[in-house]
């Protein structure tokens, strides 16, 4: 199998060379399932697991392979298996906090060039959710593109595009309809051979339908739209898919909950309008709560800025501050566990 088909390039080759592998090969993680990985390699697809040393030294989820990663493998070709010993440096990483109270990172996809943020042009269209997705996308290092599916179900496509563009400055927005085979001319120009794209969005927005359309056959299971005008959750895992034109696509399960993860730069990228206005506030520590000389307050009063957008910005700021406090506490706990583990190992070695 030709690795360039999967996005292999000179930069990855240099990283592999710097690792100094002996009798090892490089491959790309196409699917992950309970710490088992299907990896695309020169010898075909291998079923891999991480080495014991890898598992022992991996302190966090970030250290483990994820879909899209380039990894160093000791292959057992005759068995169709291999052992992963190292994850090569990532050029991008889309992460969120795991659902629930745990302060853990969930890596959704890595080494992605462009993230297609899929939203449905029905009653499920939500600007606040788009802002959240954009924040995580800018933080990931990939470029965002917004895809508005089910255009055939909307009589107000132009108005919807204008609303989305009001929170997604400079981000391309493409309305499409698989049912009517419309809107794909511009989108297809983006899907270049050797480039990696990830489909992200809530459950039922049409990611699997779009994947099947781009593939030309029904690989992903799809379900009919519900009576409440919302789609149904179908995809259950993340997977690399090679499209007929040579583009690499990562289809992902729908996200019912999207919590931020280390997104300071991403927040700035998503709310450039607010941060640029804040520079003109009279006081540097302006909280934008009605202080005298607040440029943001003036922008809201004049209709330049919507109050809902400011509220969204403040909400995400508070969420990030809360996350950092929890991360600090977890880091202290993890450090104690680390030293306890090391001391236990030292005592074992002395016996």
C-alpha cells in the first residue's frame, strides 16, 4: 500500500527518520477500539496494540495513539499484527473534555488539515454550538469549514448562511443537499488527494449521509429523520476513510456534549470581533458589564454586536477558567500518584 495515499509526506518521513527506527515501519491509525488499533501500513492493514513500555510510560490519554496519528510499529506481517512503540509528532489535534465530571482529555482526531463542521439547515441549527466548535477547531491547528446540510429542508438558506457568517468570520460556508445533489461543486474543490478532512457535528446532522455520498456507496449506516425534525445518531466510532479521489476523511460519532479543552487561543480566534472591540474600552480590566467607556457596550447599543454573542463569549471564558482550576487539582493528584508509583518500583527493585 502506497503511504502517500494516506497523507504521508516529507515532514512525516523526517520525523520517522529522527526516531531512529530499526526493523520498524511507520503507519497511520485508521481505527481505534479499546486500545486496539487498525493501522494502515506499506504491508496493508495491521491490527496493533501498544508495547508494554509504551503503556507504562504513557501518563495521560494524550500520550496514546488516536485516529489520524502516524505511529512507529514493529510489524508481524505474517500474522497481520504489529506493536506500536511511538507516536510521531502531531501537526493538529482536535480535543474536547470528556463528558461528565471527569477532567480528562478526549482526542477526537489528529493530523487533520481541514475540519468540516457539519450543521443541519433545519430547526437544529444553533449559532452558539457553532461558536463552540469553531473555538475547538482553531485551537486544534486545523482550518475550519462550515457545511450546512439538508438545504432542501429549508426555505431560508440565504438567511441561515448570513447568520452563520455573523459568528464565523472568514470561514467558508457551504450549503448542500445530498437529496437534491446540490452545492457540491465548491466543496469538492477542497477535497484534495492526500489531504485529511474530519467531519464533526452533533448527532443526526447528516455526516454519515455525506460520507456515503462522497464515497459513492453506502458504507455508513444512516437513519431517517425523526418526527421532531432532528436527525438520529448513527456513527459509533471514528474511522479513516479513503475517498475515490484520494482524499482522506475521518467520520466521527455525533457529539451530544461538547466541552472545551485548553482553548485560550481558539477562543480568541472565534471571537476576534469582541477582542478587537475590547482594546478600545476605557479601562484595561473592563468586565463589559456596563462600565463607563466600554466599547463593547457601545457596540451592542449601536447594533454592531449582538448581546447574545457577548453572553456566549463570557460563558466560554468562565468554562475555561473552571476547567483550569480542575486541571490544576488533577495535576497535583497525578504528580502524587506518579511519585508513589516510582517509589513502589524502587522498593521492588531493591528486594
